[in-house]
C-alpha cells in the first residue's frame, strides 16, 4: 500500500512530513512522535462513579453535575480545534470559566503582544531566511525534538546560502547539545534576565561596568553579530525566566528586537504550542475576543488574567465543579476537592472523577486539526488507527445536548 504523508500532533511543530503505511507511522526519528503514536487504549468504558455506562448516560450525568454548579471550571483543553470549539460552546452554556491549565507562560507572551505589539515570524520564514539565531534559556529540542532539523539544518533554504550561526545564552545545564549550536554563553539561571538586559544595552551603545555575573565580552560579540545579521531570530522559552521576571524579560526582548530592526531585521519566536495550546488561545480569541482566561458567568465573555486563572481558582477554592479535558495527553486532573467530570484519552489511567468519558486521541483514533506553534496555520490530522472512540467535540456536544437551551 502507498505511504501517505500525515501531521504529528505531539508537539508544537506539528511536523507534516511523517509517513503512514496502513497503521505504521514513520516518525522520521522523533522520539516524542514515536512515543505518541505508540499509545494504545487501556480504558474505553465511560463511567459514572466507577460503573461502566453508555456515552449518552455519562453525558447526562456530566450535564447534571456541571449544570448544577455555581461556578464550574473547564480546563486542561488538550484537544484538537473542533474539540476546543465544542468546549467553548459548553462553557458558554454553563456560565463557566474556561482556561488552559498552566497557561501562565503562554499568557505572558500574549500579554506582550496585546500591550506592546510583537515582531514575529513563521517557521517558514526562519527556515528560509534566518542567518543568526539566538536561543535563550532552554534547549528547543527538549520540547520540539526536530526543531534544529526542521528550522535550522533544513536543506533547500530559499534565501540563505549556508546554515545560520546559532548561539545560546543560559545555564550550562540547559544548553542544547545539537551541533548546529556553535556559540554558548553560560550564565546562571537567576542572571538570565540581566544577560538579556545587557545585550539590549550594549546594542544601544551603553558602556557597562565589569561584573562577575555576566560574561560581557561574549555578550558584546553576540550583540555585534545580531546587528550585522541580515535576518536575526531570537527564540525563547519564557518559562526559563522566574515567574516574577517574565514581564520584564519580554519587555526587554521587544526593546532589543525593535532596536535591531531599525538597522536590519530581527524577529522573535516564543517556544510552546504543546497539546494545541496555540489552538486553544486562537479559538477563544476568534470566538470570544480574548485568547484565554475567559468567564461566561455573566452571560457574556469576560477576560480577567488574574481572576480567571485556572490554577488560582482551584488553589483558592473558588470553583464548585471541574471539567477536565486531556485527549492529546494522558495528564490527570489536578486535585481540586470539587466534583469532577473528566474527558480523557483512552490510554489515561483511571481518574478520581465522578464521571469519566473516554475519547480518542486526535491524529490516531480520529482526524482533526491542530494549530502550529507559530500560530499561522492549522494543519489537518489524519486518523493513523481509526477507532470507534468519540472525539472531544462529540463528547462536548453530548453533554451540551443534556443542558437546558440558552435563554
């Protein structure tokens, strides 16, 4: 049988060059994709208090539990685009808060774009144009194993004649091992913000006093290299910075990119996008006006970056029901102390939930679409091993069907 080309849903690159021959997937050497496509169903029964039931009965019980809550929370959101749209509709009908779990790093990146703008680029632009690439704080391959292959060591680049010069600034323990990285400037984790600030200051022509915490000669040489680049790219993992410093780090990064763009071209690429995080943010943006941390409790979508933070709501005990959704991952629901409905991939362990609805994995059990981490294209997912398991979209629609119609 002929091999078909499919996309991989297991990291933010959404690599679309994998091969499918019957039910065998050529993962192009990616360990994360290999682990993802090796997932097999373990629990396929929907359950109420541990008792196996049909989907419709589980959906009715979920609707009763969530519909009777004062302030339910819809979180997790590890689903394909159709699933996320279904969950937004469900949150709207329930008057619930909807927010990705552990979304603080993503929200920090989005806040920069909301308040100050951004200088960004697509994967294709970086792969075809970047001649100097600066990696900040983390190894991209830890989250996106084929990052170097797809963006920096790719053959056939249209607008560069040689691989880019790749430099890293950050802790030695986080440094990339990939041979594409030819320059490594080591600073302690708590000095990373100062290093970025120094890089911006040097680029502005400021004279900095010598310090034992920063390698200023190496930073000066890197600043000169970025200024001389035709198409510089700065790649960062905002989670590498302390939570309290993320806003300052992003502001300095934007200052640095704007300064460089006055003379040449410099763009930024925040890492992320796992579990369709960009898809969740974008779907909420196009359907409700904000890219996350939404509440429908007032009958209209309201955005509150602090008040609608899922982790804060659980920790503060402000919710009285939880709908946890994890189809792209097998992550368990957080301990919330409230009645819980769990929509879980069939390979996830048994959940401590009043209602469990088991669903397929997008890209394995059913098709779908997932937004790439650069947020410019939603790639179609092909069912590598089609099954009869419902999708998150089907589960959300089944619950919605048992709720009172919107007034």
